[in-house]
């Protein structure tokens, strides 16, 4: 029997279909898909199915000093028992094994892990390695016709990263968490790549906070020639003879403004024209792809997730690459030919094929592992992809088109006008030849109109404007710009940078987009800077990346690099241990600042966001137990404190993060006061206690911002029905024949939502839930809404969850992190 092992199930399904001629059948073993045809079996892993970790005696944080982890042994343990068990089962009967994991450092390590699983149970099987850059029929068959061997040096580089990240991350994370007495789910995470990245974000925030704006003025005039009008701007020559538009002296600005206001016309002193060539962009590498995807609204993580799915489906090449030069064996004309006749791309492809010579652009980086990201000759239809997948696919296709298109050509016109001793200028630009812009509509092609004028002409001034402005602080890094900066500084790799940013969000170090650091983030960076600079230094992590490259090329070995890293970490701990108490106090203060809303109205202490023993969030006084003042928060989502402050109560507003259901709660005191002032609206008899105790149903506004239909005898009668949080509720004159309750309308958009009888509505909801019910809700932390979101992503049972790829689930389900999925999988056994 031949066994083929791929990195993920969807790759296994695709490769099996190609090699079997679509005859492969799927069977389930231990809850894992196995594709079979003839004497061949194909199975997909779930990325890493084993992980490096410390032995169990190091697992208790309180009994093991963090410094002990530096020299602790590291062992490999299965993380996906069912997959490992199935690979072992299949490998026992195999006489040939082909490893077909992704071709990069991480993929080679995953391939080596599969190799070791096979060798544990079968010492005689021949084990080959195949490599490809796209999962297309031609490339997959070609790779299997010419197999190679595992690159153990490249795999060792990936393993070195695992070991080093484990030791640094675990030792420093435990040290800071224990020092700040911050344990449990809210531990303080530190990482070799994560922390230098965080310092970049914190440093930018410091620049913004320290920025001192400076006032300046700009002056504009509206000019007219015939029926055509255009803008011109005042300028002058600075001390270095350069044109400057900003006037830094208010008195001077007012003088110029006054002089131009008094003038009725301006004379044309010079007219100059020039043509500028606008070259097409270089092919996509990973970083530039993320940047382009960001411009159409996709986060780095989401863009890469979609790209990986498109790669696995065979529609684009491997999306993790540094290369910006197409390989010599890529025939652009042949690839363009695949798009002719296509409804979306056919016309553009045919136009490009009309060129006599097709010479693609080239970027600065040329590597030999994977080509730049480009489409393959296997085209999907629009109906085969989701809207998001199609948008990203079209971006990749059109970037390829752009790289083989003509340059664009712009015509620039500059007109200089005189008004006494003052000068105005107008700059016009016009796209003369669209070139690559015709096939790549993601760059701006805005034109600026200036009419044709001649020297010596006089043009009427119809209006003069003066605008007072201030210099602006540097902008926060967007995700794509942050990734570019990380790349330039040698922080992380093309495969890890977007995941690093996601981890910073998951751990509560950054919020919003563009990312802004929390107080905790600033405290961690400050502690590193003051007590252990190597922890936040990009030089350290860049050096380790260089070392891992040296392992991959055979210049160093894993043990040598890991040993040097452990020695470096020991020197870090020499500095940290002397200041443990100061570091802990500093971080604790910052943690409190991140949870502070404002003053308590009863005691003057701070009101903080707290968490109950049951896991729900509420607002409580820092003066507890002397002051027991509390305010409720919604029971949906995780609270995020906003900058906006309530003018009446001086409390910061709260936003509840709940994936697609995220909403702004506002000032908790205002919400509570509104509920206290809102009178119950009686709508009928309580079906639970009305006959015996005269209980009535009423629409109630709760202090946490929620609404419900509940019994007026609460808490003696707890009968209740849910209502939507937002929208005005109208009680109509129509009544339910079965329950006698009025039908309700919810006004929250252009058209009102006909909620109807609240009892009937809730009954229908329960029936839908029962029809789609799963055992997922048996897991702690998985409620009905979460189970519904998981089901929409194809995870309909605990078994599905155990077999799912945590990263893929996190990508598909908004508001659920990879870390959280892995916890559920661990609980599911």
C-alpha cells in the first residue's frame, strides 16, 4: 500500500482527486477522513499534530521557578491523538509513504513530524517527499513523478524556532504573570517575536502622545477662465529655495490673504507640461499581498486564510513567499490564455495577449523556493467561491495582469500665476494612457483638472480662502504597514507575522484597527526596556531568525542555536530577578488602569470592570468591601473600554466585543438609569401565574441594557421571553389568537421587523434550535449562539470540533480565537 500524507484535510482531498482521476472514495477512521483508491490511501494532518512541551513535572506554575525552564528538557507530545493514531494505523501496512506537506520551513517540519510517526511503526517503508507551489493537476502529477527527500536541515530550522519560542515564551510569561499575580486565563503572555512587535506599536503610540502640534495656514484662490474654474494655492520659496505652501506666521498669512482678497485677477507667468511614466507593480510576495488585501478591507489574518484556501483548491500558487520575480518556466502568454473566454477576465486577457512582447515586471527579491503569488490555469466560477474568496481571487488575478501590462502615462500641467509680489500655483494631472490601471483598478487614477492657459493671460479671482491647520502626529500602524515594518527589521517570518499580530489582539495587548496598545502592553514594554532590554529588542529576534536560516543551510545545527538562545535567556533573567517586585507592581497598576471606567458615585474610588465567579462581567467599586456599588454589563461579549467619556457621570463608554454581534453599550450608569426610569409596558396575562396570582406580562428594560418580556411578579415568578436589544418596540393592535398577546414590531432599519407574538416567536426559535441542536453546548463556554456560529463554519458536533483545525475555525468564526478553540478541543478529549 502507498500512503500519502498532506498538511491539511482539504489538501488531501484535492490531491486524492487529482491522482485518482476523481475516483477516490472517503472513509472515516478515528473521526479522520482517509481518501482511498486502488492500493493508495491519502490522509491530511491538521498542521502540527505533535508539539514541543516541557515534561509534566514542570506544569505547576507555583511549584516551578520560571528560571528553571531555561535548562529544562523538551519533549514532543501528540496534540491531535486521533490523527496520529490513524497515521500510525495506515503506516503499518504501507510499503511506500509520500509526504506532501507545504514547501516551506514550517511545512518541512510538519513533514518531518509525519516521517517520525511513520518510522515509529514501520522501519522498512520507503519515504519520499514531494514539493509543489500550486495544487494543480499538472504540478501535482509532475511532483509525484519526481519525488525527493525530506530536507532535515530545513525542518531543524523550524524545530529550533519551536524550542526557542517555547523556552523564551514559557519562562518569561510565567515570570511576569507570577510577579504581577495575574494567573488563570488572564496570564501575561510574552514571546520572542510578539514582544518586539508590541514595542513597535507602543513606540508609535508614544510618538503620538508626545507630539506637539504646530499651527500653520494655507491660502487658496478660485480662478476662472471662460466657464471653467479651478483652484490655485499660494506658495513661496523657503530658505533653501524650495516651494512651500505652509505659512507658519499668522500675521504674514493674514497679510497675504488680505492682498489676494483685494485683487480681482491673477496673471499667468509660466505654463509647463511634462509626461510621467507610471510603471506597473511588481508581482505579489506575501507582504505586498497582505498590503493590497488590506486596501480592500481584509485583515492580515483573514487575507492569508482566504489565500490558503484558494491555494489548496488549486486556484492560486502558494501564498507564503518572499519572491517577487516570476520563474523562467512561467509562460505569461500561456497563463493569460487560460483566462480568454472567461466572463470576468476574458476581455482583459485578450487585450493583453495582443501585445507583441509580454515581459513581466520584477521586484527586488528573487528566491528559489516558491514563485510570487499568481493565479493558476485552473479557474473557478464565481459561484464556486464565497464573496470574500472571489474578491481576493480577483485581486490576485488582476495583480498578475498588471505585471504583464503596459506602463500608464500621465500628463502633468503646472501653471504659475502672479498677484503683485505673491505667487499662486495650480497643478493638474491627466491619465493619458491607462496602461496597467485598465486591468488593476486598485490604485487611484484621480485626475486634477486645470484648463489650458497661456503665459500672459489674466484670469479672474472669484474667491480667496484661508485655512488654519495643525501639523498631525504620525499615524498608527495599520496591520499591513506593521507587517512591512516587521519584515524590514527582521522580526518574524512571512509565515508568522500576521499570526503574531492576532496573538497580540487575543492577549489583550492591542485593540481597534489600526491597533492601539493597552496600558498592559505599555507596562510590559516598559518593564522590558528598564529591566531586560533584550526581551523587547528586535536585534535579538532578528539574530535568531538569521541563526535559523543558518540551520536551514547547514551552517549551524539545532543544538548549537538552542544552546546559545538559552544562554542569552539566562542573562536576561539575571537582570529580571533583581527587580521582580518592582516589575510586578508596575504591571499591576497598568492592569488596573485598563479596567478603570471612572469615579464611583458613592465612595469616590474608581469603578472597575470585574468578572464574577461565573465568568460574567460587571462594574464594581475598587473600594469593595467597604463600598458595594455595582452596575451590570450585558451578558453578551467581552467589554472593551473606549476613550469616549460620559459628560454626566464622567465614566468611559463600554463596547462589547462579540464577533459579528459586537455593539457599543455606552455609559453603564446611563443604561442603568434609563432602565430605572423606564416604566414596564403591560401587554397581557402571564401564562405561568396569571390565573392564580394575577401576574401580568410586561416589556421590561433591564439595567444591563437588555430587554425582555417578563412577569410583573418577578422574582416570585421568573417567566420571561427574550427581546432584541436594539430598535424601538411598537405594540400593535393585532393580537395572537392562541395567547391573546399583542403582536410586536421592532423598528431598527428601513423596514420594521415583525416579531409577532413574543410567545410564538420564542417557541419558533426553540424549535429551530432543537432541529439544529448539537452536543457542542455540553462544553463549558459554548452557548447556543456560539454553537450556532460553529455550525455555520461546518463544526456541528464535539467530534467535528475535535477533528477540526483550530486555526481554520478561528478564521471562519468571528470573535473566537485559535487559543480558545484549542481549549475546547482539550476539554473534548
